[in-house]
């Protein structure tokens, strides 16, 4: 199971890189906003969700660090997907991207057995912001 979770973490890094690229692209009009949601990102993220779902359904009792790694991976996936969606509507992109990176970093920490920040609680109540996109 450890190899499966390591593969998920590597895939999560790829998902993050693709998502960050999309979030950093600031659409200037509706056509750019529509084009922004890269179909490859959506396909990769969907496959990632499927792989994560299979890994998290394992009946084998996992060490606490791997359980926490899976929790952080799931949180990461939710927030990177939301960050990309928010980028299309020009709101909260920086907060969502930053939080997804922090969640992925904490997943890596758990995977490596670094538990000193296990009580870290992500700040999920950032203020609504709208960045400059002309639609």
C-alpha cells in the first residue's frame, strides 16, 4: 500500500503543477475563461480521483501516518480542483492554490513520518475576493 500512496503523491504533484498553471493564467474575456479549463487537467484529475478512491477503500489496516497521508491527499484534491474552477470565475484563486499546496505538503510530511504538524488545521474561511477578469 505504501507504493500506491507514493504513486498518488507523485500524481498529486503533477495535478498541482497543471492546476497552478491554469490558476496563474488570468483570462481577459469569456472565450479565454472557457478555454482555460484544460480538458487534459480534468481527465488527469478524474483519473487521480479514481485511483485515490480505490486506495482509500482498502480493507487493510494502514499505519496512522498513511491514514493521515490519504486524508491530506483527499483535502488537496478537493482544493486544487476548486482553485481551478475558481480561476475560471476569477475568485479566490490565490487562496485555493496556496491551500492546496499546503495540503499536499502536509500529505508528504505524513507519508515521510513527520508528525510534528499533524494538528495543523487548514484555514478554510478566507474572504471572498474577485480578481480582475473582464467578462
